[in-house]
């Protein structure tokens, strides 16, 4: 985490008057940091069937969270962490 924090600390934020090129440079650098430190931002190249399955999965998770919000459970955070977060 310190490396990620250091990388983000060195990333200059664009100003409200930044032009398109500056914004694109910022976005590219932020994407590079996300890929390097959090393994995010890769192109997935999913088929239409895979996209449909991912959509169903996300909709099921949304329904689960909505039900969980209505239910009384003694340790909601533990359930969310066990079900919704990726395995360690």
C-alpha cells in the first residue's frame, strides 16, 4: 500500500482549466497506476454470452445486497465481505 500511496502522491491532478491532452495524460497515468498496483484496467474481450452472464451475476448481487439491507443479521459486514469481496 505505501507504494500505491507514493505513486498516487506523485500524480499531478489536472486543474479545472486542463485541456484534453492534459486530461488524457492524467487518465493514462492513473490507469497505469491502477494496473500496476491493483491489477485493474485490463481489456477483457468478453463474448456476448459472457457479458450476459456477468450482468446476471451483478444483478443477483444487487438483489442480495437489497435483501440484506432489509433483513436483520447479527454481522452484516462479515456476510458482505464473505460473499461480495474476492477471495484473499
